C-alpha cells in the first residue's frame, strides 16, 4: 500500500469495472474496485484517505514499491486509472489522438516507473510529464487506426499504425538495418528483439514500455 507520512488508508467505494492487462510491473489486473478519498498531506501521524484524483501527488519512492510488489491491486488500479486520465487530458490539450503509441496503459505506467527510478524524490505526476515529453516523437497526430501484433513469445500488443513508422525510424537511427515502410514485419520485430537482447531484456519481438524507455531516454 502506498504510504504518506506514516500510513495511508484507502477508502473503498462502490464503483467497479473490468480491466485487462498483461502481467507487468502492475501485476495482473482483474475485476477491481476504484477508490475515492481526499488529497494526501505531508507529515501527519493520523491515517490519511487518498484520492484517486491525486494519485500523482505521491513521490516516486512511495509509488515504486506499490507497483513492483504483489497484491495491492486497488492501489495499482488507481495509478493505472489516474495515468490513463492524465494521458487523455494531455492528448486533448495538445490536439492529439494520443500521447502514447501503445494501446495498453499499463505499459505507460511501466515506462513512467522507469523514469521514476532516475529521480525517486519527484512526484509521480512529474515523472509522467517527463515520460510524455520524451514520447513526443511518438505522439499520434493523424490516425487512430490500431494494429494488433501477436508476439511468438506469447503476448499481444496493440500499437497505433502511425507509430510503426516512428518506431522504425527510431530503430534505424540507432543502427538497425531496416526499412521505414510502416509495416510491422519480420525486420522490425527482429530489430526489436536484438535491441532487447543487447540490453539484457526479454527477447520480445514487439514493443512495450521498457523498450520505449530505452529508445527515448536522453
């Protein structure tokens, strides 16, 4: 559970919804209950009730243990929902279709958690702003068409078709010998796998939050 000061208490309300996400740092999200409460404040001894609207106010060092530990599904779901809402607002304010090229918000949370590790004392919201800024070249501006990639390793990834060209260009810029044709074929998949293997990551042929973090990190 996320802690603010000595402890934080989450108040569960009757608002349920279904989520599906792959087993990443978020864990497996099933049918979850959204929590609602008040904004966290600093250095108080009494238990605090935390508001999903203010999930970004927690520091990265408070959020990371929650995202990386088993259980705490309510808290993980809260950060997932808050991140999705924040990304949607950022997309609208910039007249974009989306600020994130993949269909799974849990991958955006994963990428943000990696940015968090660079500066654990900043707020989760600040880390998410940094993440979205780094993704500028991947912002979706023209088409909402999405393609589904079935990875031989056993996962399915949804990516905006417009982002495939952006990914290919990024891979080519770091040395991959691939064509920039907007088609996610064997060339692109193998380039992704080689990049993952070179950095000690799982040999996926499809992009995820970790790959995007590697590709966009300054």
